[in-house]
C-alpha cells in the first residue's frame, strides 16, 4: 500500500498554476505482483500477445503494449518490432529505437533497410547504433558519416565515441573538418577526451 498526495491545478495550465495547486487529494494505491519462476514458453506467449496488441488500431492499446514489450529483454521481441516498421505514423520510429538495443542479425538488417531512407534516419536511431551489441553495427553507423544532415553526422561521431573501436581516434579526427561548426567542436572535445 502506498499513500500518495495528488495535487490538482487549475486551468489555464502554466508553471505558476502547477506550483500552486487548487486542491490536494489523498489517495492510496495498491497492486498485487505475482512472481513466477522463469518459463521460456510462458514468456514467449506474453511476448506474442504484446506483439499482437502493438498492431491494434486503438491508440491506447498499442502504446501500452509497446511500452510493456520494451521492458522485455529477449530477442523474440525483435520480430514484433520489425513488423511495426510496416506501419505508418509513430510506430516505425519507436520500433527503430527499440531495435537498436538488440544485437541480432534480424534487428541489424531491419535497421539497415529502414535507415537507407532518410525519412527514418534520426539522431536518436543513428546514435543508438553506437550502443547496439551486433558486431556489424559499427559499420552501419559509420556508413552515415557523410550524411547531408549535420545532426546525423554528429550522431555518428558520438556513436563511434560510445563504441570506442581500436581506430576510434582516427575515425573521430575525420570530423575535425566537418562543414558544420557544432560537429567540428564536438569532434575536438571528444578527441581531446580520448587523449586525456
């Protein structure tokens, strides 16, 4: 049992109205957790059900299912995220961010296919390749080093720094002549950090 105090503010919403609540309501929140022994088949059923729900037309249902699926550390979630790439709207972008955490061939292939389109290339996803455990993720990340968008080149620079390959310093020095001042400055800072 958790005792919480909820503060209700008045419209119009502003920083000031949120700091001075109109009312305080005491509530008690309780939940029951059932801890089960590890069961690969049961977890697979949960993954499949959540994956099915991520395809729902109901906005609340698919969002809640996607958030739950994101907490599962199992490579079986990858196929469900790959399927989300076929949808429109926000789902493909969320799927790409989630796929960055998985070091499977299927995840890396899906990332490579999607990132071939500039429409799906975002700072967050390209930077996420820097943390992807797949051995081929570094080369996929590096393939965007000459992207026309400065924020993508910045993500490559920071992703390489995050991975720290044996030739990290040499790769990062290539950004010292970048056409964008913010990328050059970040390259200087990171090269200096590597040296120090």
